[in-house]
C-alpha cells in the first residue's frame, strides 16, 4: 500500500473492533506473535481517488464533509482485516499471490464462522448501548453533554454480515434482540436476520408496541419513520 502524507491515522477504536471480531491471529497463517496488524483491503490512494470522483464539483465550504467521507470509506470494518506483519508487507508490496482478491476471500471465509459472527453480534450490541466518549456535544463549561452515543453508520456492515450468516443457516442464536442504551433513555429492537434496528424511547422494561417510536435504521444506514 502506498503511503500518502494525508493518509488518516488508524483509529484505536477500529483496531480494537477488528481484534474483537476477527481475533488476534493473522487470517492467512494464524500466527499471533508478533501481534497482527490492521490491514486495509482498499488502500488510501484508491479510496481518495474514488471519493474525489464522486464528490467532484462540491463547493469548497463542504470540504470538511468530503474529507469525512473519504475517511469513512477508508476506516470502516468492511475495509480492514488482521494480518501478521509478514503477510501485511506482502499485501502492501502488491505481490500477485497475495492481492486484494485473496485478502477479501480470507475475510469472507472468516465471516462464515459462527464464532466470528457471534462476536460481530456482540459488537453490534456494544455499539447500540453507546460507545463511551463518542458524543461531541458539550455543555457551557466545555464538558461532554452526553457520555455515550450510538453511531448507526458503524453498524451497517456488521448487520449485513450477520444477516448473511442467518440466511446461510448458521446457528447464531435468537435473531431477535432487545438492547438498552447505557443511559436508559432509549432501547433498540434488533432483527438480526433482517438487518434491521428499531428505536424506542425509554427503558425496554417500559416498552409496549403502542409506545414504539418506529424510527427504523436498516442495514444500509438509511432511516424511515
């Protein structure tokens, strides 16, 4: 992978997510020592070029939006896998026997394993509860207004993975989940086999069908009411 001066640094939260879901072994050789690295399937120059083509003509005042879009395409769970330093170097070096097709196949093979998909489900639940210190809203004194916030865009790819697992007949447990947000102010009904999350106000213990808000977030990140 060619390194570029404007390439965004790897977020720690993404690295932790990769290790939580795929484990701490290289997907190719299974080694755990030295500790595997986070490899990007599509490299930064490719992502940047693709995004710039789609965002061409965007007014300068939206430059920050374009930058966020590029970063979100590069740094997301569907674009990263754990590889040992040796295989990461081979991949970055454009060796034909270890190319993007090979790495995608390794990821897809891992995602057919129930143990991996079970960890994906755990990741989805953790995200819905709200990741600590994500919220950027602040009080007058400069402190965060909320300690946790949910990022539905982070759930798009994992929900699709799990939905595909259910469609393949894998034993992943009950596809219907109820997850309370850490604040207790809201909860979510999750249909894992459909890739759908429904948002309800209040704690789940107070929920009835009549009280459901019905704001739906599907696996592609879009919402409807």
